[in-house]
C-alpha cells in the first residue's frame, strides 16, 4: 500500500516552500501533492519516493507530520474512467474519504491515490480489477 505523507502547517507565506526546501535538501522527489486550507492551518498531502525518510526529515525540522496508507490505483487515461471507478465503489457502498490524482504525460496512465472510510467491506483490488483498474503494489509505485 502506498504511503501518504500529511504535513500540518500554519497557513502563512513560506511554509509550503519550507517543506519543499527540506525535501529537496534530502534529495527526495515529490510525485503528487495537494494542499488544503483549514483556516489558520493547512494540510499538505504528498506522495514522495521515500516516505519514511521524508517524514523523519520534516519531523526533525519541527513539522508535525504523519504517514498513512492510501491505495494507488492506475488505469488508462480514457474519458469516463473516473466515473466508472466511483460508480463501482458506490455500488459496493464504499465511501471515498480522500482522493487526488494525475495523468502521466509519458504513458497516458491515470493514477489516483484514495483513502476509504470502510475499506474492509469489500476487496478493493478485486473490485477495481473488474473495471480494468489496478491497485499498484508498493514496489510498482516506488519503481515508477
């Protein structure tokens, strides 16, 4: 399962840059990110090439951060694929708590990172495979 690094930070100029500086100093690569405004504070969610190392580097510099498991789901870039994916999950009453993604310009594959409220209710990998999606293993994700 993929590891998402969530960084809690004050919502003020320079905080996102500080996170990026620390990761760059450590030679770590950011593959995906999203930033959420929470008023005076915010959340930066990242997928990085070495999540454990990134968490330690940021914690050592005073950032409150945590790693959490998320699923990395990949599929060919085709119109309607996100609708198909969310419809399949809805049919099994799986609630999506968090989700973000991108399309790789090199191979036109869509990759999304998902967190579910009730993932044990259904075998997600088996479900998405029925719709030509695939859950990436850690090895596959970190070798991209």
